[in-house]
């Protein structure tokens, strides 16, 4: 019953995303909803796809700003979003269409995750749907329609949901879920990484969890932070190299 309601809610937010961004879906393979940044974000998503299967150990060594090294670090790598697009790219979906699919799924994901969080807190499906609508389609999301990483705002409520789930029943599995949510949030948007880290750090210190449970949660954070640090390290090295070159 609950699974069916979740599936219906996801379908609802997907249809609403298409309607609220129309006619993007009709022109999905030949137009953008906004000018400017969608061009570079399409290139980044395409580069993530190419580099993952052709030079996975040199993801940041992109084909731009030659002779600068690790030039992908000059912008966000949005690798978390790119990974979700890999199945579409494998099926032959071109770069522009893949970017627009990411826009539609970003709205859908934001609405659906907030629906799950709202339902979890209020124990009501209707409250969850209302929360999802307000969160996914807030005007801020449309003013940043050119930034696919900001459209993917569902990673923040996912962090909160993972933390609440852990607080209710501290287990290693739920700690791992929190770590995965934390890592996915960071790989989708560097801004959400900063905002989410501060918010979660403050909230978890007020958690009534037992010391052992808190230790497991911190271990999950450390595991996620280790994965994130390599990305940030590459970004820092690229910027330092570029500064020295000038």
C-alpha cells in the first residue's frame, strides 16, 4: 500500500514537473529552458560521462582552458547528477536531452523527497504532497532554472530524512544511508554541501542518541568526507596551479 502511494506520488511530481516547465519536454533534445549556464552544465555532464569510461583516473583533466590542468575543477563537477544520467546516455540520449532530463528529474526528485520527509514527520500523505509541491516549485527554483545543480534541491531533505531515520533507530545500516546521502548531496552541489554540513552538524550535536550510536554516525560522516576530499583536493590543486601560471 505504502509502496503504491510512493509510486503514485513520484509519478505525480514527474507530471507536475513537465507541466511547470512546459514546453521543455516537447523540445527536450533541441532547446534549453534558459540561456547561459545550461551550455556549460551540459558540457560538464557530458564530460563526466566521457571521462568515467575513458579516463576515470583523470576525471578533472578536462578538455578546456588548455594548458591549465584539472580544468573541470574551475566549475562544479555535478558528478552526482551525471551518474544518474549514465543509463540515459548508454541508451543513446544526446547531451542536450540528457541535461533537460536532469532538469525534469531534479524537480521531480525535490518534490518526491520532500513528500517522503513531510509524510515521515506528519504521518500524512496529503501533508507530504503539499510540502513537496511548495518545496519543489518555490520561485527560487525557477530563478535558478539555468543551474541544474540548484534544481536538484532534494538532496537537502534527503539528508534530514536520513538523520531522522538514524535518530529513531540507530543502526549501522542507517548510518551508511546517512553517509551515502551526505556524499550524494556533496557530489550534486557544492553549495548544498556547505549548507547541509553546517545544518546537520548543529542538529546532530543536539541528538539524544547514545554515544555508541553517535560514534557510528560520525564514522559514516568520515567515510563520506574521505570521498569528497579527493574532489576538493583536485579543485584546490587546479586553482593553485592556475594562479602560479599567471
